[in-house]
C-alpha cells in the first residue's frame, strides 16, 4: 500500500507540473538497482504526464559495449570460429513502449532517427565480414536472453494526462547506466522529450570482483587462468582417488 500511495502521489505531482506549463514530465520508480548474489531481476515503473494531446513513445537502452560475433565453420571435421564481425556501442538492453502502434502515428524519419523498433536498431561495425547476418544473430541471442524485447510494451494512460509503463529488468542485464527516453508526438513528430536514468550496480563480493576486473584487467585475467588451473587440478585429484 505504501508503494501504491507513493506512486499515486508522484502521478499527482507530475500532473501539477504539466498543468503548470511543462509539456512532458517523466520519472522512474527507482533510480538505482543493486545486483547481489540473490538477484533475479527487477520490475520497474516509468510514470509521467503530458500537457495536451499526443502519443507517447519510450525507448529504453542499456549500457553500450563492444562485442564480437563469430560464425563457426566445419574445417577438416572440426568446428572452428572463422568469419567474424566486431561491433561497437552495442546496447546491453533494448526495449520500447508506445501508446499505440508506432507506425500508425509516427513519421518514418522519426522512427529511424530514434531507432524505434528492433528493425531500426543501428549496430555499428568496426571490422570483419558483412554485418547483415551477424547483426541478426546478435539480436537473436539478445532476445533469447531477454535483453532485447521483440514486442512493443503498452503505455497506459491514467486519465487524460498521466501515463505509466511497466517493464522488467532481467537478471542477465549488465551493470551500468540505463536510459529511458520519452517522446511526446503530435502530427507524426516529437514536440517534447524527457530522459530518466537508472543505475544498475553490483553489490557485495560481486562488486569487488567487478571493480577489480575493470581497474586491473591484466592481473584479473592472470588470476582467472590460475584459478581455473587450480580448479582443474583439484577436480582431477579428488576424482582420481576414487
């Protein structure tokens, strides 16, 4: 009941802001999520208010990183990694929400510019083979992990001005900064926009290991190899006795 009351109060505050002259207001139910050993994901709510009429589109993106996609080929009876494509600025999470089907009310130029829809997601390449099938494979892998939403989530209006979006942050979502960019559209184009930010951080031992891997990547790699060798030796010793 406290959470519901808090959200209603936030909706009311957003409504007052819109009435006071702000074209578009929006915020998240929380601005920070901590990943612990028992983390299984997080349900989040984005809420806001619009001034006047118009449709709403929300684009949610996770932290960007470089990524290499490889294709295995059979060579002399063995499956080996052969062709590859290196991508940069790949979002760790991607999802959209809209008050109606975007193609029904938004201009195509707006949809392309703001990457609304997986088919319009721009995946930049650095090197390697032609990106087409590799980009499609990247998207399929992210969708299997629940990181790229195939469907458009609904934007639900509460009265004439208030709106809300519910979305789930999966357990596989990487740590980093997430942005939810909200657009108010009229006549096919955006007349206002706003951005809400979410920080996903690691906590406890996981946070310490994560920080060390970023600060000392070479030493972290050496320790990881040594630990793997020790684990293999220990397993061989234990099972060898039996």
